[in-house]
């Protein structure tokens, strides 16, 4: 647990970490205040003393869950020696990501985007921000790889980035809905094929 610098920060972090899996599994609407108090062992007053409302807890929890996925991917990206290898990370690592988040309720971005669509604007915006950040990262890799001569000139970086993200998130959804994670192998093979097809 991140100790923070003050007791209030430590308490906030404790609440976030203890409720992260519950929110990811049950969603915002399905998570009750009693779920939060039971998971943390804290009173309602203590929860509300650190967060304005349940939505504020949910937003903090989403960012925490998103960072777990981001950090797993980032660790692999930092090991990659070329832009091609960095892009290929997305065709490999999401099987590991799915395994790590699968028992925590699945991908937080997908879960939040689906639940919050048309029902909770702040959560929907958080999911959108995460997707835009992911897209920006991919576009950056593709553009720099093109400049370095690793990818073919004329590749539409934004189109490729959106396609990779959509394949991965669709694969997560399909795998989770069917409870058959071998489906992710097919999706990631397609991601790898797309990446190889733009190699110079």
C-alpha cells in the first residue's frame, strides 16, 4: 500500500485499494456503501470524511485499476529495444494483463466505459480519457517508428492505434463473456499481423 504523506492520504489509499476489486466486479451502480464499509472495516462517516460521495470513490478506484494495467504494459514497453518491438508488446502482453485483471473483474476501461455510457458522465469521461491516452501513446510509437524507418511511410497512425485498441478491448469482452481466454490468442495474433504489415 502506498503510505502517502499524511494519515488522510493513507486512509484514502486504503479505501481505494480495499474497494478496487469490488467496483471493478460490481460496477458503480452495483457497489453499495455497505460493500465499501465491509471491505474496509471503516464506518460510513469515515468514508465520507475522506471522499465526498460514492462517485468520488469510484473515480479514484478507476484510476487505481487503470494504473495497474498501465504499469504492467509500461514495464514491457521499457524493455523493448525498438519501436517495432514496442508495438509488438501490445500483441503479446495483453494475454498477461487479462490473466492478471481477469480474477479482479476484467479490464477496468472496458467495464467502466460500458457501464457509464449514458448513465454517469464523470466515469464515462474518465474511461474516455484513458482511451485517448492509450491512443496517444500508440500514435507516438507509430510516428516515431516511421521517422526511424522501422515502419512504412504513409501509415495512418491514428487508424492503426484505434484498430489495435478496439481489437484488444473486443478480445477482452469476448473472452470474458465466453469464459474462454484462448479467444484472446486469436485477437493478439491479429494485432501482431497488423504490426508486421506496417513494418518497413
